[in-house]
């Protein structure tokens, strides 16, 4: 497995070291677990953004919403029912 060097502020590193020591785990294991959790949290967003045109459609919808200030729930229900 290839490795990489990362810089972590000393204050955060000390906290991570204390946690890993308390859990009787290697610091590397804790950091890899944190990275895995971060990736998992963002995986769906990455999948959506990989859909061709999705990002542009999202931006256009957001701009349209900002211009029109949205719709009421009642109007949205009527639109969905029709």
C-alpha cells in the first residue's frame, strides 16, 4: 500500500494520539477510519455530481429559486397533483 504524509496541527495530533492510546489503537488506524467516514459522507454528492449536466441543472434551479423566492407549499401540492 502506498502512503502519504499529511500535516496535522500539533494540537489536533495530540488529541488524536490521546484517543488512539485510550482505545489501544495505532494513530494511523484512527486517521484512516476518520478518512473513510469522511469519504462515505461525501460519496453520494460525488455520485450526483458525476451525472452529466447535473451540476448545471442544480445551479440553474438554485438561481431560479432565488429569483422567484420559491413557492408556497399549497402551490407545490397543486403542481404535484396536476
